[in-house]
């Protein structure tokens, strides 16, 4: 795994402040659990309110947490004053999202001045079992600071 | 646009019953507004509970409605006893999801016995303005009935 | 379909000159057949040299022409001095690439100062039959001119 | 990285025979260099015949080798009598494809009776430098044997 240097000493605080300003994360019940340079974990406890017709968590809720995890992984490496936007993502759903909780991990693969490419993964946890439920490949964009969209 | 023949006379009722069994759609406030053979519309009124850090609707909520629209577009053409699963999707976010309401349209491009390919689009409506906010290209899978995953 | 205004009067010549400077297109035998503002067609005659193990044209050759068609569709709307790069694309393969020739159409859906989103489609032609073989959703980037990557 | 058991003792021979039956790989000059259960490497020497307008290898040629690498990674785990088809893929281009040779690695992330999800990566080698040029996330399908498309 590549490792990266943050451009600001307060990158953890900046990520936390932005995450706390995402009402959808509260609506879903998601929590920000890890912030490292270029790596962010978001955890989502199972809730029946988030399910689809078979009782599993809906792909849209799973995508929401891994999109935010990838976006904040990118944001953790951006300069002061920058904002992050999702340009696009692709998600493969590998297994039904069945479990007690779901951990989305977003990782920067290649940071850039304008575009940052990330990979994300969501794991379902049920007792001692762990199962990958989704894989994401995403492009994030830096706006503000030195660049403009 | 290609047009398709449903395989069951009660395809509208089957889609509605399955949509009503998706608690996430209720949690988001989404409504099923159109069901035609291979075409489904889902509408989402703006709610501050669904936003991200800039006050726009989060890409995850937008993805949730267009994933369901594409999935049900595919499901509308499937035989009795079949279930639909999302295999994968790719979403481009074209404009900030700002508006009074959002209409996701899912369309079947190529139905298949196992896999169905769909395109989706989400439009933001604000007064008389309409703006495309997201494009989806997705693969759906038929399970149950004659096939097994 | 949205229509667009080119930013330069010589957009056709600029696209043709760049296409002619892509040796891979010659290696594959591909021809640029239509250039309109935001829309480009590239045609590829069948050749056994381009096939995969079942005798159909390889997905990589099909992707090559639709990537170039989308890239040049984006480029046709860019200012003088700009260059175009492919950021990413997603391709669904709908039918085996069997036919006498293949027409890739790339269309701009949303042009932007930095990023342009395109959709592409490849159709196989065999006698009077036409069959869609691939769908692309792609992000292109303008570099040079007023922006820098 | 997960590891997998092949279902047939002759999986290497089956992959090699199928690769040798892909004329496009010969046309591009690509070679199959590694076949392990669920992992395949394909190498492509630089050739001016494969370039785009800036002198780098065209994204279509890069996609061709990583699509074949992912497809054969999936195929290496399939039963006797099966064939593999690419359902879809998504490619991010991270750096210009500049180098003396390019190594595409395809890896199975989740094998399945019908669908297999893979990740791929293409690295450019120039002297002692190595640089990732492309990332793929792909869905492959087993046809023939116990399943039918």
C-alpha cells in the first residue's frame, strides 16, 4: 500500500469537521472511526430502516458510506482551503449486505492536484465472520484552494 | 429508445410491492411514480437530512434512488418468481444535487435471461429549471425463477 | 440529445489532425467518419487480427474505438491549445462483437472547463442487421490551454 | 490477497491455449507471462504502433491487456468446459502509459459460479522506474459448463 504525507497538520480535524457536517451520515447512523493520511474508515451499524426488499442493507446505503470514506481519504491529503467533490465511482456488490455492522475503508491510490483516484471496500461483520460486500473505484476532485472546477 | 414486452401481466403490481418492501426508500422519502415495461421513475423530495457538507443531496442518496430505478426497470421485465440483484453500477455526478426534488429514471437497454444492462439518470427540479445531476450505467441480475446466482 | 457550440471554427480539422496522429487507430484499421460539435463517429472494419478466442472482435479493440470517439467528442468542444486526456471509462459489453464493421459513436453529455462527461455506443453491422455491442460512460479532461492537470 | 484453488489440474494449459487463440494479443505484441490460480500477468513491450497522439500507449491497448489478464484470472478458476466472457469493466488511467514495457496483472477478488469479480493493474516499466498507469475493476461471466448466458 502506498503511504502519503498530509499537506496540513490538522487533516484529522478537517476531515472530522466535514464529516460532522454531512447530515446523511447521521440519518444513516454512520460513524467516522479512522482518519489517517489517505485512509478513512466509516462504520455503519445494521438498521432495518436501511434495508432493501430481501432484508439486507440497500446498495445505496453501502455506497453512501464508501463514497464518503473515499472522498475523505482524498480530502485528508488536500491543502487548506480545498473542498472535495465526487466526480464518479463504480461499485461491485460481491455479497448480500448482511451483518451486525459494516466497515467502509476508503484509500487513496493516486493523489493529484486536481483529481485523486481511490479504492474502497465495505466489509460486513457478524460475530467473528467478515465478508466483503462491496468494492469501489472512484475519482475525487479538489476544488477551491489552488484549483477551480 | 428500445421498447420491451413484460413477461407477466402484473408487472406493475410486482414492482410496487417490492418497492414498498424497501425500507430505505421510506427512510429517504422516495416515491415510485412511474412503472412501464423496462422504465421506472422514482422521485425524491429535497430533505436537509439527506445532504452532504455543502448542503446538496449526498451522492449516496442520489445513487440509492437511481439504483432502485434501474433495478426495478430490469425487474419489470422478469418472469414470475424472479428476484433482482444489483451486480454493479457506475455513476457520474454531473452537477451538485441542488433542487426541490429529484427524479431518477431507470431504463433497460438490454434485457437478458441472467443479466440486464440499464442506464439511469437523475434530474434535479427547482421551479422551472431542470438539471441532470447523475448518470448511471448498471448491470442487474435475475435470480430465482429459472436461474440461480 | 443536447447540442453544443464549438469554441473554435476549425474544430473538425483539429479533431482529424489529432486522430491521424494516433498510430493505434491505423494499426486497428479504424477510420474517423463523422465529426460534429460534441459527437464523433469512428468506424472499424472486421479483421481477424483483432479477435479474441471465440472469433469475435476483442473487447479491447472495441474499447479503443469508443474511447477515441468519446475523447474526440469532448475535444471537439475544447478551446484552441487544449489537449484531451481520458480520466476513466466504464464499458458494458452487451453482445458478442460479430459483424462486418463496427461503428463507435461518442457523445458529450456535459462539457466542462476541466472535465467532460461522455456516453459512447458501439454498433455491429452485418448486412442489414444492427446490434449494440458496447456502452461506455466516460470522463475526459482538458489539459493545456487555460487549465493544467 | 485471497488465494484460490483451481478446479482443474490443467488450468495453466487451458489459459495458455485460450490466450494463444486471441489474435489481438499477437497483433499488439502481448505475452502471457504468469498464470497462477486466480492471478494472470500479461506483458506488452512498447511499440510506436500502439500509441496515441502524445506518443504514449493508447488507453485501448492498455485496456486490452488488462481485460485479458482479468478474464484469464477468472478463467483459471473455472471448471472444464467453461468459457469466460467479459460482462463489464471500469478503468481509471492514473499516469501516461510511457515506458519500455507494461505489465498487466489481473486478480480474482471473488469467484462465483456465474460471475467473478476481478481487479487489474497495469504498471509501466522504464529502466528501474515503475509507475502504475491503470486500475481496472471488472466482472467476468462463466458460460458453458454448468451455466448458460
